[in-house]
C-alpha cells in the first residue's frame, strides 16, 4: 500500500482508535506452491494492549494447510471510503473541470504471525473474548468445554491468534490540499451518500473543517 507522508497516521493512537471500531477485514494468507493466495473475510478483535488479533474460522476452511505452511499473514481493513469527483479537487483559480477525481479512504494493514489455537479450553477463552467485544450487552451463555450450549461446537472450529509485527496505516482525505478542505467537507455533507458522513468526520478530525 502506497502511503504518502501526508496520508500517514499522525501517531499510533489514530489508527488504533479507528481499528477498535472497524473490526471486520480480510485475512490474506500465502497459498501453497501453485495456488493463489487465500483471502478470508472475517470479524476480529484487535487488542492494542497485547499487540494481537483474535479470530476463529470453521475447521473445514480450506486455508488451514497454507496457514500452517506459512504463518506470516496480512490483515487488511478498509472503510470510510468515498469517491471524490474531480471538481471537488480543483485548486482555487483553476477551472473546476480540471480537478482530478480520486478516492478517499481509511486503511490499516497489520502484518502478523499466526498461531493456531486448538486446545479446547484456550478456544473457549478466545471465543468468550470475542463475544465480550461484539456483544458487550451479554445475552449469550459463556463458552465452556463440555458444557451446553456451545461445548460440542468447539471441535468444529479453530482459533487464530495473530501477533502483530508491523502496521501500515493510511488516512487519505485531501491531506495535501488544504485549499479544498472546506469545499470537500461541504460537498460531502450535501451529497450525504453511504460513508460520506464518516469521510466528513475524518476531515473534521484531521483538518478542523
């Protein structure tokens, strides 16, 4: 992922706060020789304090042999993306039709080393942490080995713990064009399309408009 200096995260806390509430991404796993890479969409829990990601997948998933052969993976998360018409981007004093169309987006890529979790008790703990994250209001029984209602299901899945070894984060919102920030913010508000409000919030947070 190309990250220009002006699109880089201001600091680790910026991408960590964003990732805490954007917990659905794609796990990229190198394929076995002669195979294409695997790309698995999934929910996950990012734990900034431990520098790890937790998730799980069904045991019949075909990516397991590839993951066991090469545990170095990338978890990619992209959201708050919108199309910015060229006339939003035109610099003051130039014809609006000379502006360059572009995309705005927030993206975080975590390079990780995967560890598979097959011990039933460890899987139960992992699943309970996931449920606590996604369902803080409760309403579901705890996962416990040998106990209803979920104990029998543990054998049908494998847990995955990803140790984060490198992070690349990008917040691309006309950062190198301060002259157009107010125009873009107004245009996003007026258009009101899917994700325009989220993109507008990034402009407000990063540029105060």
